[in-house]
């Protein structure tokens, strides 16, 4: 089943500090983007996926447009992580 969203046409209206967890989804639901303050790996579960992906060396200082339901603590080395909604 294909996941369809209007995420690409709407700007984010809120940004909060990310709750990293290997078992719980993001507190405020699926996010529209991830910001990292200090570059590093970020392990995520994308919306609609059942397995995690580790994104290596995610650059700091920009919002990376991606829809994820969870940011895992295991495998994530980046710090200062915020999620955009």
C-alpha cells in the first residue's frame, strides 16, 4: 500500500526536541523533518515502514525533509535533534 501525504506542500508549523526511543514512536506523531545540531548518524523508522534505517553523517544545521514515526536511541550518534511538524 502506498503512503500519500501533502507534506511536500505545507510548511512546518512547530518544532520540538525529539524523544529518542527504541520502542516508542515520536510523542507528537509522525514528523515532517529532522534537524540535528551536531552531525552524526540518525537511526529512524520511516512512516509506513516496519524496519529501521540508519542515515550516516546527517549534516547539522538544516532541516532534513523526511517523514518518520520514530527516532531510535540505538544507532543515533547525532545530538541536538529536533523534529518539525
